[in-house]
C-alpha cells in the first residue's frame, strides 16, 4: 500500500484563514447595519483578501506558490537551490533552476531568520527545506 505524498506548507494557515473570513463577514454585517461605514470596508477587504491567498507548498514532485492572481508551479527536478534575497520592492524567495533561470517568489522568511544578514539558512527555514527537498530528488 503506497503512502500519500508528504506535503510541507508555509504561508497562510487554516486558523488564519478562518479568522480572516470571520473578519470579512463582520465587515459585511457592519456595512449592512451602518451604511455610512461602507467606504472603509473595501480597503479592509482588499488587505484581507491579499493575506488569504498567500501560500507556498512542496508536494511530492513540485513546488507551488499561490499568489493573489494565479500560481507558480516549479517541478522538483528543475530546482537547484533556494535562498531569500532583498529586491527593490521587498524580500523575495529566489528559486534557482539548473538551467540558470531564477524565479522570484514573494514569500518572506520568518521574523527570527538570520539568512538576510548572510548567515546560512537554519534547518527550519523554508529556503533550506526547499534546497534539501530538491537535492533528495537528484540522489
């Protein structure tokens, strides 16, 4: 009997999604009760929608990064390594492929991460785990 693939996930977790959805419901109810609040509701909903659609997953054979619009899928065999890097508009997770292509994913490290100061990634880092996951496919 085969085992289901192990999926590692970072980003928006189930409890966060539930909390965001409850906030959206509360915003809609507040608008119905007090219509004068409606101008502030769309801005709040936009921020909450952006936060809800953010997810990075490793499946058995590919890396999937979901953004607000669309998703990026990178096959496991194509990934050489991953690292976090500063860009003009923020911090990105750079996925380096064997053919030299670099995918810049808008995914930030933990607040306690020391990778951006030049230190090597720790084993609990997403970049470290993606790199090790990709190496395991080559062996």
